[in-house]
C-alpha cells in the first residue's frame, strides 16, 4: 500500500493560523472561535449544550486522566488497565522518540502508522519503498508545532512531544478501517458516530443511537452513509462502556476488523467543542446526557 498522508489544511494556512492565534488570549480566542463556528455566543460558565460543556472542560478540568487521554502512549496503557481482556486489541508500539533518524529502518518493519504522540489529525501509513527518511522528515517537520494546544486544549500541554510508530491495523484491502466513535456518559453509550473514508476524498460521518438507528443529524458538510450494523457491534459497545465507565464523559474510538475490536483512542475534547451539527438543536439534546463534575472533582492531581 502506498504511503498515505492526512492533512486538514495546507501548511501555509496552518502557519498563518498559528501566528494569529498566538496573538490572542486563549479565553477570547475560544469565544471567538465558538461564535464563528456555532454562530452564537457560548456560555462556558453555566453550559447546557454539548459544545459548551466541552469548552467548560477545556477551561476547568485539570484531572490527570485528561492529560493521559491526550497522550497516545499513555492512553493505550490506560485502556489496557481498564480492559485487560484479550477481546480488545491495542496496536503494538514499534518505536517512539523525538528524532526519526533514531527510528528503526521503516522499510524493514511490518505495516506501520506514524503519528505525533501529543496531537491528533496527522498520520502517515507505510512502509513505502519509494519514500526515504528525508521524505518523512519533510512531512513531519511541523508536527511538534501543530497541536491542539494552540486552540487552548489544556490536556495536550503535558502530553509528551514524541513521534509514535505503531502497528497498523490490518484490513482486507489495506486501507484504513472504518472509525467507530462511541460517546460514553458515565458508562452509557448515547451516540455512535461512524466515520468512513477519513483519509480519502469521499468521507462520510453518520450518527446513530445505541440501538443502531440512524439519527437525522449531519456534521457540517459531511454526507451520511447507509451504515450496516457491524457484526462486532455488541463487543465494541461492551468495551466502550467499560473504557468510559468512570468518566463523566469521554469519546471512545474503536475499530472492527474481521471479528476483532481494536483500540483507537480516547477523545476528551471532541471537535474542540466546535462541532457544527445540522440541526444545531442536537447540540442541546446531546448536552443533556452530560452531567459535569463539581469543581472539587476536576482539580489537578486527581485521577
């Protein structure tokens, strides 16, 4: 399979955005982003909608678990502790470090995926005999600068800035698997988001309830798909419920391939609290499932 790369925006636009954001105080910047994306002011003090509550977490939740859920290697350890059973596959870590020149020869490894340990939305898949170390160094040159921390997402402030080289989830066609995202509230799954074709040009995002009934909801401009119930759904739901059992809310991302369930990641800040749904009334409906913890429960040092 050729090496694939995911880029949300062109490099020049990302650099300009970083410079602009760095000039604005985080609280002002968050309110401006919310107004721009959601098209109304947000209440981050007494939040009601899901997006407002994600922003409340960004500003107030300082628990250790938030940091661990923003660090890809720590989150794998956290998932294994929560669900030690063999029914959950967790991709093996081949290497981690700050300099790709210290990594093993990538052309000699089994199929791999290269990610930033401390960020999201970026990935390279290989090996590709036509791409050498110089090409990888060029592609990853900005990875330590482009992180959700620039949007004020506190948990990434202490995630370890590393490259992570890990096992690629095997699929029959060699393409990245379908992404199943479970919105878990105190162990209850209230929403499932299915992303298909994320690293391609024909992406879909489909929303379903816990009984696999498609909801009349869309995410921004992404089309929906007629998603068939996966044979692994019951197993995925059981695992997601366990992984999110002691969270007021967390999104648990899983993959299902040939009867096996693979861990993707924990996501404490879905969409950075800027998810534009259609209709936006769904934002309030989703927010009602989330009972925020008390200020004492989100202090630094708590698990």
